């Protein structure tokens, strides 16, 4: 117990003075089932399981106190433990279906930790399907969360296709604009639009409840588009691997 306390004090002493929030929990949700890409969370990406990229980025953060994986899969649990995350529980099957909500898995995890005597002030939710988000992104988001008055935060990235060209199609074939603007305007004369990319969410633990919608968090932390890639299909996996290799080559 004394060793754990000493380690925690050393960890906190390394923090940037911008972060005063104590007890930051990183929760990585990773269920075993996946329709789009079988065994998605443990598929190989650049020589290591997909989930390992997120675990390692969280472990390199200056501010995160604990990195926990929430999963229903013993295979994912073994991989997560091997790469340094904690897996103190297995998520119930009823919270791990295709229709299960992330918030329910989060609340289950927080309640389990609370019952074990672990309490946290801030939750940073890191989805393993965004493996290119790095420790600098995580720390930058936590610093913005602190600077922004600890309001809920979601990472965002610039959209590739401008919404001025997007349409819905009615039953009669009529096209309907999403934006009430002429679409012949030059793109450089329009506003920049962003999407919630799913890489980082930060919330005050005391404010999390069953109605919490992480995608509707208040403030946005911008991640470069090339690091906001989401993996859901085999094609996505190939594209992200190419992006990761290109980024590595640029660093050499």
C-alpha cells in the first residue's frame, strides 16, 4: 500500500501544472463481438494488436492514473494485461451486444471500481478503434479539459467532405440539402466543419449518468485528420496501417 502511494506521488509530481485534477481514469471499452471486422480489437496492426496502440498511448500520458479495459472477452483481457492495462472485471454479456450503449458499460465499470474502493475525478474514454491518437493528443485534451473549466470534452477532426454538398433523398427522389446555402460557393469561403471522431472523450465522473451522451460533450479538442482514423472494416484496417507506416517513415 505504501509502495503504491509513493508511486502515485511520483506520478503526480511529473504532471504539468496545468492539470490539477486528481485521479484520472482511462477506460478502454472493447467487447469481443464485432460484425464488421471479426476480432477487431485484437487484430494485428503494424505488428501489435489493435487495442495495444490505445493502451500504450494511455500509459504514456503524463496525467492518467489508471488504465482499465472493459471487456466481456477473456482473449481481449489476456491481450490487455500483456500490454500493461488493468482488467479488474469482465463486462456482463448483456452490456456487450451490438445494441448495447457505451454509457452502460462505463457506468458498470465505474460502479465496480467504486465498490472496490477506487474513486476517480475524471474519466477519459478511449475507444480502441482509433489507434493513431497518441499520448500527446491525450495530454493536450486533458489540458484543454482543465483550462475549459472541466467541462465535458470530445475530440473532433475536420471533415473531408464539406456538408454543403450533402443531401438526403426523399421517397419521390427529390434531393434535400442539409444546409440552407447555395452549394456553388467556394469552399475556401465557407466555415470549417468538424466531426466528433470518437478518439477521446473526457467527463467529470460525478456528472456521468445513464443519460450522458459522450458525442454531445461540450467542448472540442481538435485532432489532425490523419490521426483520427476509425477502424470498422477490413478496408479501414488497411488504410490505417498505411497511414501509420507513412507517419513512421516521416519520423525516420
